[in-house]
């Protein structure tokens, strides 16, 4: 398995690691700061710095998959397909030669990640403002979209003003955990209709916004800022009626 350092500290930008496998799915490390695609949030990009100081660009990060298609606890760092092919083919010469057992420095594109942290935290605020179940979301460096299961109309300016108020209030954002039994006793904590939090480990990671005045609490494996003030000027750029029962809200950075 890969130790996912970003789960407890989303502000880590790099770490030293050991290559444990090189597979068609990507390069597997014993630990990483790279977030793998999941929960609607895009995978990280960045570089692996090799022992000779050269850099191998990582263009995406995905969860490993077993032969039966199920996800494993490995995190696969994906270079360009041509470079990965060269790494898998030991008979070819490559400037980024890498083998199992090598030490590397894994370094994320921090500017890109931080934009997603801001958007992801803003989406939690939106879940508080619009108290409806979510049936889809996407967190990218350029925008976030959240699909709410609802028929009522929404207003861009009203939502943007509500987000700005929560941002200005400087609510702390904390990582916590609950047990499977605690989640079963509080099913309303699950806001998503399509994605269920992983069970079986004994602990389910949660993200809370606010302390004395709890704004939002829900299971979530993504990366977030430590305080709502860090979100900055995020506004609602579009509201769409995607179906009779779905209203899509798109977030962007204010110009």
C-alpha cells in the first residue's frame, strides 16, 4: 500500500519516497503527497526528482487497480505514456531510468493543488447553503461543479454572497474521523447520493467546517484549506438545470 501523507496534512508539497513498483498503471511509491483522482477531485500533477537530480514529470495520479477491476491501496503516479513505456522496457535507454528500490523526491504542483483545495472547501460551504443531496461533483484547478438533487430555482448572486459571508467569517476547517457505527447512527452526514465513504478500516475520515458554530461536517477524502478565509474570492459563475431533478452550480474564481 502507499502511505497517503496528504490525508492528514494537505499542505505538504513534497516528500522523499521509495519506488515499490513500476506498472502499466504508473509508478508506485511507499508514500506520497500526490492526491489520486477520487471523490470528484482531480489527481495531482508534479514531478519525481531522481537521485541524479533529473525530473520525471507526473501528469496524473490514480488509484491502483487489481485484476478484477477493484481499487487497491496503491497510488500510481503517471508519467507521459511514452516515458512509462520506456521505464517498463528495460532494454531501452532513457534519461529518466528508474527502478524498484530507488529513492525519489515526490513534489506536487502546489499552485494547482492549492486552487483545488480552495474550490473543494468552497463546495462544502455550498453544501451548507444549499441543504440538498449531491448527485455529482467535479473539483478541478479551474472550476468546481456540484449537482444538487432538487427542483427549486437558485440564484447566482444570492449564493455568491452567502459563500463570501462564510469565507469572511474565517471558520477553521478540520480533519476528523468517525466510526462506521457513528456514521450509521448519523446517516444525514452523507451528502452524496452516488459515492459512499469507504468502510472496513474502522475509521472514516471527515471534514468539519467551524467549531462552536459547526457549518458543515461530512465524510470526505479530499484536500482542503485550513480556514475558510483562505478560499478567497470564489463566486457562482453558472447555474444550470441539468434535468427535472438536478440543478448544477458551477464555482469559479472572481475576476
